[in-house]
C-alpha cells in the first residue's frame, strides 16, 4: 500500500479545530396541528338487565400550520473573498415578521440553511368503547306451590364511538433568493427545505360493548310425602310419594354493541412550497428560476501512459473525454469558473494544478464534453514487502467538481457505484512460484525452476521499444543453513557456474514479449555433511526498470521457496517411528528422540517431504516393517500439489490394518476426526443365508473376524398383520439397534458398526398377512474399545515446534498412553526409575507407566460391566487383563526387592484391586443377585486374575506383598472419602475416581482417543451416512495417491543424479553471475529523486521475514 498518511485522517484532524454546524439557519416552518381528542368510553350497565352506554365520537384533528416565507438577498462584501452580506426577511405564524441584515464568513465548512417545512397534521382521535350490558335479573326459586321463574334478559352492549381522521399537513413555505450574476456562486452556500408537512395518522373506531349475560333461572324444588294404609290382610303399611317443581330457565344474553362504522383516514401530506431564484443581470434585468445550477458527471475515459493495459505503480494515467451535464434549473455562473479535478485518494495522486474548467453560463440540461483536455494523475509508489501473489489492488479514479469562488464542492457530482474509474493496479512483469524439491537428503541436489511472465500487451526489456530493463534474481534470504553450507549452480557453457550466495544470481532478460513466459533453471545442492532438519529460504524476484529511469531496475514481485535437509529413512526396525516433514525443526526432532530413548525404547525417523508421502505406514500395515507406535507430527507441510496435513495422507484402510497388527498411531498437532475414522467402509460384507436364528448366525460370523473387516450382511424381514400398516424405516433401525446391543453384550471389548439400508419389498402374502423384507443390515468391525489405537494431542504449529513441548512431562505421559499394552508391560518390567517424568497430581497415580496401563484396564472393565446379567466366559471379554496376568512382570520380584519394578507392581495391583472390589452395587449383593449379576461376577474374575498374577510374580512372598497392596489400597480409599467430602467427586465410585485421576495426568493437553469415541448409541448408522463416509474415504485415498504420484514425478524431474560433491568438482570457480551494466542497480548521476525513492523501498535483506512455522 502507499506509505502516505491517509487523506481522510488529515481531514478529520483539520476538522477537529473547525467550527461545526450551519453558517446560518433560518426557520419559518409551520407548527404542528393538535391531535383529535379520544372519545369517552360508554358507561357499563347499572342494575339488572340495564343496557351499556354508547362510546363517544373522537373530536377532529387540527391541520398542520402552513410554513411562512423567507426572502434572502445575497451580496459579496467588497475587500473580502470569504464574506457576504445577507438581507433577511422572514414571515411565519410562529416567528412573526422580521427583517434584518447579517454578515457571514464562509471560509469554514457549513451551509446557509433555509427551512420552511409545513406543520405536521394532527393525529386522529380514537372512538370510545361501548359500555358492557349488565347481567339479567335472577329468577325466583320453585316452591311446593309454584315453579321456578325464568331469569331476566341481559342488557345490550353500547355502540362504539367513531374515530376521527388525521388532519392534513401544512403547505411548505416560499423561499425567494435574490442575487446578482456576479454573486451567483453564493447560491451554492444555500440549502433549502420547503417540504409540505406530513399528514396525521388516522384514529381507531371504538369497539361495541359486550352484551350482558342472561339472569340465572330459579332452582327446582323436590319433596316427599309419606302416608299410612292397611293392606288386604288388615296390616298397617306406609308408602312414600316424591314430588317436584321445575326450576326456571336462564335468561337470554344481551346483544353486543355495534362497532363504529366510520372510515378514518390518514391526513394528506401538505403541498410542497416553492423556491424562487431572482437573478439580476448586469443590465439590471431580473430572471426567475425554480432551482439553482448543479453539475453531474456523465462519464469519462482513462488510459495509462504506455497504453499496455496495465496500471502500474508510479505510472502516469490520463483522464479524457470527461462529460459533464448541468443538471440544475438555471445556467452556470456567468462570471466565475466551475472546475473539475481528480480526487486525491488512496493510490491516486493528481498532478498539481491539473483541472478542467466548465464553460460559463452552460444552460440547464446541456452537456459539455472535454474532447481535447485531459487530467493527469500518477499512481503512488509500491515496493513488495513479502513474497506471495503479485500486486492486484482494485482502485477507483474519482472526479470532483468545485466552485473556487465559494470554496465548495458539488455534493452529487459522481453517481454512486459508477464504473467509469475502476482500475486494477499491478505490475506488467510477474514471477511464478519457484519449483524445487522441498526436502533433500545430505549430498543431494535439486533443480529449481521458475518463470517470468509479461502480463501486459506490450514487450518489455532493454531491447524492446519500451526500453525498460527486465530481469530475475535468486538470492539466499534466511534459514539455518549459512551461505557457505549450501551451493547454487547456474547453467553456463561449457560447464555450470558456482554462484556466490553473498550476492545471488542475477539474470538479464533483454526482451520479453507481450503475454510471453520465459523459463529459468538453476541447481541448489547441499553437501553430504549438511545437518538434517535445517533449511534455507530462497527468494526469487522479478526485476523491472523504473518508469522515470527505465535502465535502473528494482524488485516488483517476490516469490520464495524453503528447502530443508532431511534424514534418509533407516529401514531397520525400532519401537517407535517418528514421522516428520520439511517444516520440522532439528531441535524438535531431537526432543522427540530424547523422549522415546528416555523410556528405553528405540526410534526411527521418516521424513514425509523427503520420501514423498507416508508409504511407510502401508508397508508397516503389510508387515514389511514392525513398529509399536507411530508418532505423526501433524502440521501442514509442502508437497508438489500444495500444502497437506500428514493425517490426510493416511487412508482408513491403512489405519485399520495398523490396528490389526497392534501398531498404534499418535497424531501431534492438528487432530484428525477420530469418530469418522472408526467407521469401516472398505470392502463388501459376505451375505448370510436366511435362517430363523439370524442373530446367532451373525454372532458366529463375528467369532473369528478381524478389525476393519466387513463381517456379514443379511436381509431383515417382518410380518405385518394389519392390512393398513406400512413398513417404516424406524422398524429396520430398531432391529439394527437391537443387533448392536446384542453384539455389545456378547463382545464388550470390541466395537461393531451396524449399517441399515431401508428398501421395503413384499416377499409373501397369506390372506391379509404380509411378509415384508425391510432392507439390509450390515455389520462391520471397528477398533477395539479399550486399546486406544488412534490418539491425538492438539497443538498449534508454533507450540508443537518448540522443544519444550516434547520435553514436557504431560507429553511424555500421553506418549506412554498411546503405546500398545505389550509395550507398556515391557516398560513396567524395565529398570526405568519409578515416577520418571510423571506429572504431579494430588491423590493420583505416582508413576506414568502404571497410569498408562491402568487406563487401558479400567476402560476394559467399564465396558465389560455395562450389561447387567452375568456371562459364562467373562474372562474372554477381558483380553487386556488376561494379557497382564500372563505376560506382565515376566521376571519374579524378590522379597527384599525395593526397586522400581516392585513399586510399580504394588501401585498397579492396588489400584486394580480397589476398582475390582467396588464394581457391585449394594443391592447386587442380595441373593440370588450376587450369583446372577455381571458386576459381582466381574469382581470375582478380576480379583482372581490379580491373585494368580501375584502368585506368579511373588512366589512364596504373597502375604508380604498383599499387605503392601492393602496399605496402598486403603490410602486410595481414604483419598476417595476425602474428595467426596469436599464435593470434588460426584460419587464414591472407585472406577470413576480412578478414571478421573488417570485423566488428570494429561488434562493440560487437549487429548483425543478412539477409546473415548463412538459410544454404543452412535454405532448404528443408515446407508446414506455410510455412503457419505465411503465417498470421503475414497477421496482421501485418491488425494494420498495424488500426493505420492506428484512427489515421485517431482523427484524424477527435479532431483539431480549427481551428488553435491560431484557437481562442485566439475563446475567453474565460484563467482557472481551478474547482469550487464545497464541492468545494475546504479542510480544515474543527478537523479536525486530516484535515489530517494530507492532508499525508501526495502531491500531484499530488509525484507527478511520471520521463519515460517
């Protein structure tokens, strides 16, 4: 951007010390009319059956008062360029009649405001609401001698009153401006407002009152009479007779009152007033006009100085064929000029004193075209400050019209959003992003290629008619590799030249045609002793001669490339594979290697940029290499087809295959979407034969399946007995959920995804019964529940590249958690110091290795206890616990062993025993539930496994070790009580406490693991969602293949067959490859302005950026 102070900021600062508001304000506006008075509401009926009173009508509104008259005579004051004498006559009902003279100074901003607006019409009043009718008289109750009376009628509601209409607004006033032809510019100071007043809003008619309810009828009356008599046998008998008198009926309700039927209307707006301008000519004759003069920009054309179609910084631009119309109602001033200029704004710098003068006395409606006159401007200077896309700055050339006599501009001169002046500022010469290998092994060399492009319509270069120098420059500009540890070779004849990086490579381009591309190539080589994971930043610049001094070139466009030194892959096996890239730092790699080796594990490094992708993971999945953990530094890195994240180059099939082989993956940096990685999409499931025991067939198919494989698919069927019932997708989804729950109960340590595809079809009819195929159900096995085969640590690139990130204790704890269980068990049994690099957590596990093992085992037990009822082979649902029992602590621990192995053994067994004892809920101890429920069974199975483990490891010293275990377990139990008392735990559940303390070890990092993803409720999806995921997986695989293919092609095209040392041995001595003298950046003598401009632009050395993360 231009480096000047914005014009808007200068204007705001100047305006801060200038008086604000109008120069003079005269107001002859009419007053507002009074609103209509609302009608009174009718009185409610008083007394039984009385009618409600009618609402009253609203009174009429009063019209707005018409505005008055203003007459203003404007005359210049002799001896002053910015003063005028005003003779004022103002007449209005509010202000009365006054005359006076006043003197104004129009040197400051502001207008003479003449306000003669009609008064606002009064708003109409609302009609009154009708009164409500009274309740009717109640009827008398029935007696033995009379029936009940009917209730009396309710009173009628009163009618609503009429609302009144809004009153009209007052007429606008009359303004008369008197001025001589000599003083006609003073009219530009005046702003008139003679609008008619707004009409008042209409009132609302009143609603009729509600009719009164009828009176209630009298109540009925019932009674009995008993008499004695003798029957035919002469015996005395009694009999009872019942009697009643009916009650009365309720009276009729009164009629509701009628709403008013008037039609109130909004008042009409007042008629506008008039403006009359009386212009006295030099002969004393007066001519009247209804509006003053005004000017409007119709159109204009523009071109750059060399007509190449490129508007270049520092270039002159010419505005021509400016067309202006007098859009006012009177001629332009006869004795004073109206000028048109280019606005000084943004990139636009108008030439001094450049203006166009409109013809004087141009008649209203007439248009003038400046056929020969032009306005000149220059585009401000630009120097590229960073590499990247070429300059392409949109800008607009704005024109303004002003009347210098009164120091005012015409406000509506330009039409908003008119396209006349739209331009894009750019340079005619651009350079492409250089192409080279982003990563080289020590001793390798890469070709570096780039192109220079002329995007204009004319040729450039000293040999062209433009005569402006053109060239390119390649320099070393930053990085850890010094100029003496990397080599630049330029093509030459007969041998390549060794270019000094102190100055770089300068290449002159004598001529580049319109739209032409010119390609360049050089070689960058690193010696065989170059330090891995260091880099060099090379900058390529397009050089173009100044417009004013065409033989003196400067950079107009910068592009860069960073070339790193990688480490070739060592195919020998190791415990951990560290995946790095060309943006990984040397001290970052050293920190991760130290983390792995401090645990007693071995590490190999794979450079994704050097090797062209992550093919090594597919090889690991296929068994060509054997690693326990793969740590992927998941920051964006450079590939021949753009930046990519390493995680996007690992297809889902590879992730599943790695888990099958027991190799875990830890992503560091940008986290992948683990939940979608857990839905297998590869391959087609075998179809099961139709059988009445379909669930059992699915379970049998799952017995010997493998992670990531499709297990089975079958058609789900159902009978429908009701003739009008229809199959719904929910029927199939319910069946899929039931199957998913059965799989979770049967294999709690596994994770299965169930896919349902609703495709109903009638298969068989028996009378009104129908057997319908609901659709297909497919079962696919995902990653196991508790192992945590895929995990991630989220971190910004700037953070993860710091060695302190890998050195942190929490990162160490996360890396241990990511290891597969056999590797963790190996560390349990190692001589690694107890508590090494373990984060300090209150009441937590005091050893990071134990915590890592404990996390896996607790997750496994939590999954196993989810279902309520016992199962015969529960130990098969606990494969991790069984692995610990068989392989954990392979060497016995002696009685007096006080080393780290014994400490870790006691810590681990104490935590597991604590959790196992707490599995059953209190009511599950009641017989026979203790024998039937899953949790009591789990308690017995886990404790029995721990007993066998202790017996195997300790031999005859079981009692002593169990006492130490009991002591530690009681400490943990006390910690639970203490934290529960402080409300730090929601319950006293030992499993929840253990999980909380294990997670707290790594809570300072954002951790994601497949063990915490895709819970049971999310393992059932429909076919549409599964197809979406399959399409994304295919696209991911294609992208990964595209990166690998492009990397292979790039290496075939760019990698030199010779080593760095071989190239240096046959090159000419190191020299600076320079351009001819006319292209050298030497300012001609006497060009002081150009020298100042050159010093104001940053040189390449000054443009060095911070190292890109």
